[in-house]
């Protein structure tokens, strides 16, 4: 243990808070996680995580971080029922983007790095919480409201909390307080009212809405472990993911111009039926719904730029979605929290001097490339001449990915945050993309086209 202080407090016991607590346990003698909800001892939805009813998954990079921070956890997830996609067989994944299906012949060069452990949000959170609670120096204090951070001499020195059961108030003294209260950023807003710096915000407007429904599909009805169809932000899209206990999460996106998020399972099924292959669509039509439909009417993203904010309080760090939340349809939130945990760990290894600012700068290195790519993808479609080359390049890459295993692997690695988006600009990759497209053109030119029968003159 590299000891930076005696006590650290984490506000919020969601995925981000649990990841932060795991990192803090290496640097502080005592770590206390404060949570408003009474935490269940099984995988079930809880009031404090309304988004838990929507589709969730760690991307491949996030999966690797989990294995690093919690040795043996991935095996535990698999043994408990998580659906494991080891990445070796693309035939178990149906991917269609902008009309191009990704299932080229051949094998991936590094399938292990793309492995996925698919399970519901309550399932994942339960196993993370058990691991964190088992750490000797970590206490999870549930059933408590966070009133406000305690401030002295321009530094946060603790948190004022209230027991929801009996109303008893108390103060947790701390050398570091982490605000992992989600998008609301409750503690951060309390500090803004105390005169500390108010961060500027970058926003990506909503492009539509989406709905999620947990389904039960009997084993063997669907060969694939996951099906994803994206037609861009201006057209409907669908995602079907296999979860534990023969449950599947169906998520359907619809742009605002078409009415936004579907409001009932019938609408979702109709869209899925139009987009998914016949065998998968048939299984969805015959599925049994589990629990309630979850509707999200916005995909807006927000990044609070604490990395550019003066007058930051010492001893206080905003973390996870409280710092930056992304378009949920990209499924990047939990993985970004995992990358922030790595950034926090590295910063703590270097000491606590100016920790908040160093953390925000380190976290921004993970956020910037993803934010930039998402903003480009969520931009309204344009037919301007200036954007035509970019659109042509996108389709050239997708067309090549449908026929070449090397190209599709590169796209999947960037999508899974294993590689940075800059890897898509690799000249060697584009030489391959152009060659694959040229071969396709030559093949189509050499393929005889059926003659049209002349139509009788009437």
C-alpha cells in the first residue's frame, strides 16, 4: 500500500463508485463508500440506478480493466452465468452497419483482447460490490443520504451524511472525497454554491431516444450471442444482447424525427422485425418480457470541463458520469469509468499534491478521443460537398470490413476502446481498404449482369 492518507470517502456505490473504491483501497488505510439505497444481496434493480433497466455492457477495454483490478473476477462472472464471447468466432455476432454485414472469412489476430462478458447491470454491479466489500479496508455504508461536502480552508475535508432510517446526522472526516453520484453530480453542485469554480460544459445534443426491454428467450432459439444493426443517427437501430439465465436485452433506438423512443414493446418488436435477420426476429417475436419497459427520451451527452476550471477545491474529485456522460447508445459509460479508475490510480501513485487537477487532465486523455468521435457520429447528416469525401471514406471502410477480417478487427478494436480512433488513419490500413474496394469493383465489373427482358409495347 502506497499510503496517501488515512481515510477516503466515495459518494455513490454504483459501478463508478465501486471502481474508485477499489483503486483507493491501495492508497488509503480506510475507504468508506456511502450509498443512498439499501443495497440488495442479489442481482436486482434498485431505485438509485434507474438506468439499470437499460442495456449495459463493458466494452473489451473495460473488461480488461476489470481483470486487472479484480484478479479472477472474469472467471467468477462466467461461472455465475455471464455470457462469454471469447472473440474467436465472429459467426456468433451479427453486425450490420450502414447496410454492410461484418462476417468476413478468416480468424482474428488477437481475439482475446475483444472478449466480452455479457450480463445485466444488476448482475455486474452485484459481483463488483461483493469484491469491493471483501476488501479489508473498505466499508460500504448504505441507506445514507449525502447532505454536502465539509469544507475548511478551501479544501474538502469530509462529507456530511444522514442515516435514512433514523435521521441521525454525522460527518465523515476524509483526506479525499470522490463524487460518484452519477449525472446529477450532487456534491459537485453543493460546492459550486459555496463559491468554488463552476466548470464550463461541452454538450452533444440528443439525436433521438431509445427503449430497453429485458426478454426471456429459451436456450437454443438464437445462435448468435449479440446482434447489432446501426443505420446512423438519422435512422432506427437495434441491439439484442444475451444476458444471464436465458435473458436478453432488446434495445431499440429511434431518431427524434420519427417519434423518438418507442413507448411499448409492440413498437420495439416492429422495428426489430424490420432490421434483424429472420431467425433472430422470430425469436424476439416469441420472447416473453421480463420486468418493465425502460424508456430514455434523450441521448444527449455532457462533459463538465473541470480540467479547465480554476479554483478547484483540494481533496475532492468528480468521477464517472458526474464528470462526463456519453450517448448511452454507444455503451461506453462503464468502460469510461474503468479508464478513469486507472487514471486515478496512476495519479495516486504519484502522491496527493494537486491531485484533482492532475486527475482531470489524465481523465481528459481518455475522454477527448471518444468525445470527438461521438460528436462526429451524432452530427446531423449533411450533403455538403465538403463532407462528401468523409462520407465516401466511411463507406469505403465499412465495405472493406464486410469482406476483410483485418479491417473489421481494426474497427472492432477502436469500437471496443482497445485502440484509439487515430489508428483508423493508419496509411497501411487505408492501403488495404482501397485494395479491397478495388477488388470489389473489378469483381462486379467481371460478373455478367442478367439481361432484362424487353417489355411489350402497349
